C-alpha cells in the first residue's frame, strides 16, 4: 500500500510538471503533428482490423441473442450503444496501450539509457518540454480519432453481418439506431476516449522517462506501461460509466 501511494504521488507530481511543459510545447505544432502520426496513424491498421472484426462478432452474437427475444430489429441500437459507450473506447485504449504506449515508453526509455535526456539537460534544454510533452499531447489527440474510426468500422461490421447473414432489415437497422442513440451517448464515448488517452499516454511517458538506464530497465518500463494502462482504463471506465448513469 505504501508503495502504491508513493507511485500515485510520483505520477501526480509528474503530471503537474508535464502539464506546465505542455504550454510552451504548443508553440511547436510540428512536433505534435509528428507524434499524432506516430501514435495514431501507425496504429490505424490494427484499430481498423479489430473494429471490423469486433463489429462482425457483435452482428452474430447480438442477432442470435435478440432473436431469442423476438427483438432482432433492435440490433442497430444494441450495436450503437455498445460501441459508442463501452466497447469502442475501452478496446481502442487497450490496443493503444499495447501498440503506441509501449512504443512511447521504449523510445523515451532508450533515450534515457543512451544519455540523450541527460545531454539535453546539460545543454539547458528541458526534456519534458521538447521530448515528453509533444508525445503526451500527440497521444491525447490521437485517441479520440482512433476511437471514432473503431466505432465507424465496428458499426459497419455489425451491419454487414446482421443484414447480409442474419437477415435483419437494413432500413430498420439504421432507423432504430438514429432514433435511440442520442448526443449524450456519443458525448459519453468522447469523454471516455479523452480520459483514456490521458491515462494511457501519461503512463507510457512516465514509465519511459523514469526507466532504469539499462536494457532490462527499458523492458520493464514497457511491461509496466501495458499493465498500468490496462488497469487504469478499466477503473476509469467503471467510474465514468457510474457517473453517466
């Protein structure tokens, strides 16, 4: 418990320092755009693939379940609510932590191991402002965009299987979704995506920045990044879901 409290305190202090460094980092948008590309665009393939597959699975599972209750026309509503409010943000965050989070942690950890961060400090260049902050902001910006792409492809996959394979009427699928899914449901997903982006990116840059300057230390930092990010995503998901009810 003492160790956990110390870790929470250390991450909180690091977050405050990082937020202060983000203000001057905004003056260099080129670095942020590059990190959005590294964290977001390079994660597109796995996000798109998983979005379509998850949607197809939902089309099969939800259609079978709803047919047992005679409510197969509600497939669009079930898919829209499940993806926008829960599955989209959570699964995207977990995939982001496994792909982009580990990349950020290992990249910054390697810079620590090869004394690049120390060299910046010797030259009176703040590594938080020039190295960590652009990656932090890039991850936060990329997460909602990835969630949106995941949701769109997930709904497409559900419609593909539900209409083409399970025989659900296409007009009913879309009309039910438009009538029952409102702005509040979309807003809940957006809020979750931003919070998850902050949590996953923060843990990645924190672990990388404080990694031991050895090969083993960098490996442990990437492992801790995935574990901590996954746990935080699930905890914050429960808290936000309870808050929106």
